[in-house]
C-alpha cells in the first residue's frame, strides 16, 4: 500500500476529513518519524504494529573503504565510522494476526 492508497482508504473510513487533510497528516507523520529515527538509537512504537528503531554501531574501516577515505581525506582519514541501521520488530498482536492461517500457528508451535 502506498501513500495515495493509504490516504484514500483513510478518507473512505473517515469521510469527515478530506484526502488532502489526510495526506498532510501523513506528511507530518513521516517528518516526525524521520526526526526520531535520525536520533542515536531512535525508536517509534506503533501500538499493535510494532517498533521501528535504529541501531548505531561503530565500524572499523578497512579494505576498499579505507582506501576511498584515505584518497579523500589523506592522513586525516577516520579509522572508524558510525553506521546506523533501521530495524523493525513486529508486535505480538501483528505476529498473531499474520499467523492466523488455519493450522499454521499450531503446526509451528508443535515442532
């Protein structure tokens, strides 16, 4: 589902709001999510959906990356870099909903 489809579905369910208003709310939501995830170890908890979060790691520079940095920065090339990774952890409620296929959940737990 893309942004337009999401706006249309919300507008269908909440007819008192225009698609344009809903689209603006989604734009603000996106901006807020970006701001939070830019933070060191930022987290966004969406009830019933899960947690979107960032992990920040210190990575030792080596190989090709070391060569690129030395060419660009010379002797001042950093020996380590911070790498930020975005992760998602589904909420238990979402996992349960996704596993509702008949027999799947039971079969999975019996192994």
